[in-house]
C-alpha cells in the first residue's frame, strides 16, 4: 500500500509548469470574483431585509454593487 521512494521527487513525471501557472491564476481569479459576488449578495440581502428597500431596491443594490465591483477588481 505504501510506496517507498528513495529517489528525489524531480525524477518522476515531468511537470507542466505553464499549465500549473494557468491553473493557479484561474483559481485566484475565481476566488476573487466569487468572494466579491458573495459579499455583494450579503450586502444586498441586508439592504432588502433590514434597510426596508424591499426586493426591487435590493436587486438594484445588487446590480449597482456588482458593476462597481467589476470596475474595482479589474
């Protein structure tokens, strides 16, 4: 079950470093945009539930903050 390797890890399969970098960049972009979307959603929900702006006002807040977020995070 347990594989005991005495050789260095570099002697295994060749690494595709360009693909690794692209995957890492996509992960960072997904984390950044996903975090922005969740934060904007929470702010819009709070405005709708506690601010008294209702569903239409909450939707407006959501759209405006998403547009602002896109410009700020580019």
